[in-house]
C-alpha cells in the first residue's frame, strides 16, 4: 500500500532518482510524541538509543519534534461523563524554548557520538489547533529560528516554510492541512 506521510514520500522520491544509492528509511515517528516528556509513547530522548542508535547502519536522522511539548500542556479536555471538568494531566509539563533546544542538543550530540548526521526539521504552524496559545507560538518561533540558524544540525528541513500561509505565518495554508490546523494533509 502507498502511504502519504512525509517519510514514505521521501523514500519514494529517493528511490526514483536514477543511479542513486539504495537506501532504507525507518520511520520511528510516533503521533503525539514529545521530546522531553512521555505522551503517546516514550519521549524522544528516552527512545533514541532503541529507535535510532541501536539500528544497523544508520547514517542520518531527521528530528521533527516539539509541537506536542508546546501544545499538550494547553490542551482543553472534554468534560467527564458526570459533567465535571477534568484536569489537564500535562499542565505541569510546560516547556520553554530553552528546554526544547537543550533536548534537541542532546539528540544531536548523541547522534554525532555514533557517526549519525542529524537533520533538524522546523515545527509546523498550529494556530487554529485546540492546543494553540500565543506563548506557545513564541516558543515555536524561537526554536524554529534556532533550528534554522544555530548550525547545530548537519542540515535543516524547513517544514514550517513549506506549509505556512505566507500572509499568516502562524497558520497552515488552508489547502495543506487536515482541518485540525495541526497536521498536514496529503498535499501538505
């Protein structure tokens, strides 16, 4: 079956290059994953050895993480069946830009220790998502700026620039998102 997520599309593009070296792409992405705290699965720092470093012949790593670290502590929760308000279990796990940058630096350092090239991917826009707030947007912008300009990564993939609305850079282009203002659609 053909999958439309970006790792599969990247694999297809690379295999379509005539004369290119044969490679494999191992997609270890977890929806809802975070860099610093567990969420939908173990956090990226804790699973890096298992999912990347221990895999045979890994040469490159693309890191696209952080938006859930920013958004989950602000996530509004549905009311409980009895109508009471639920407490957000992630509310005390707020992060700032420095927290995320330090986590990304650890991933870079650990990858480099094992001869792995580490590519940083900017976080995509999320204004309109139910987890959005202005302070989180400030964190996203700061971390994205660091990803683009720090020189810490071996290269940068600018997902933000590829999918943002040029007239509203905090938002996805309408035609590139799924309707939740957080995830890209197949075109995105």
